[in-house]
């Protein structure tokens, strides 16, 4: 039996990963899968807290993928309400390490409503570019979302700034960009991405490190874990300081 086609969805919280997957579920045939959790109405906290796999059959798959099961992987976002960046990365890394056949596509979601380059945004891109390695760039697609919530001129300027700066290492390595509008079917965009999917999936450095004892990937992983742990400690310290300042009774 052929390996499933695995599409990993990553990005910051509230960029549309879960919504994208649920739209595809509505438009195709799910295989023992249920919709993933998404924020509703006025809810202001991140919902996705674990890696969630959704298996389905596309109604109109590209010729090269006919007869193969598609696995969409939803992940918690960086800048999460309840999880540190280290916890988010560990969940993604653990999933990647268990899937030895590799990734056929990686979708990095970016909301055009974001009007500045945050530390978490830099973190996500750096992890893609430096940790997963240059070979992965050929299967990475940056999916921009929420164009309808921003004046077109502003969104276009933000896009040009990102292309010339933060995203440039990914684009130079072969990464692509796709735009998802509110009135476009998610399956249409996914089909466009899958048409370029290679038969040979990419093994991330995370996975290669497990197969190459003492390899560069293991050292790279340890370096990034230290950086993430430091960021997590800073985040916890900042929260503790705020609590002590505004809610001193909570520490009694």
C-alpha cells in the first residue's frame, strides 16, 4: 500500500490553519476523521493544543496522487495562549520524528492582519529555514490568509516587505507563496499545491537526526531547544512579574 501524502500545517496561532482543514473536510471525504477545533465568535484564546491528524480522500486529486490517502496535520501555533513556544515546537518535532516517510508538503500560514514582525513570527520562519534544512524548502508553501480584513494597499505593502526580508531565505531556497481569499475554496488551493507535490517526500533534519547518530541535526536540535527554553523562561518570568505587580494577593 502506498504511503499517505502528508501535509503539515504550521504557523502562528489564529492564522487560519484549523479553519483551512475544516473547509477541506467539508469539501471532501473524510476517513475516520472529525473536524478540528477552531475559535468561534468572540472567543479570544487559542484552541488547538495538540497535533491532530485528519485523513481524507480528495474528490478530484491530481493524477499523481490518485488512490492515495491524504493526511492533513493541524498543529498548535506559536504565540499560543496556553503553551510556550518550546512546548509547541516539541509537539511538532515529536510528530515529525514518528513519521519516518517524511513530509510531502509543509504549509506555513501567515495572516495579513499581522502588521509587525513579532519574535514568534521570526521564530517560526527561522525554524523552517535553519532547523528543517534547505532540502525542505522545495515542499514549503507560505499560505497568506485574511486578505479581506486588511485594505489591499496595506496588505500588498506587508507582503512585499516580507518577501524582501523575513521570507527571503525560504523563497531563495525554492519556497512558494499562495494566497487564500475568503471566497476561495480551500480544496482549490490545496489542489494547486498538491499538483507540485513530489513523489519523494522530504525528510526533515529532525527525522534525519534520528537516523544519523551524532549527526549535525542532533546538535541543531539541542541548540534550538536551548533558545526556545530561554524564551519560555523569559515568558514565564514576565508573567510572574505582572502577577506580582497587579495581583499580589495571588502569591500569598
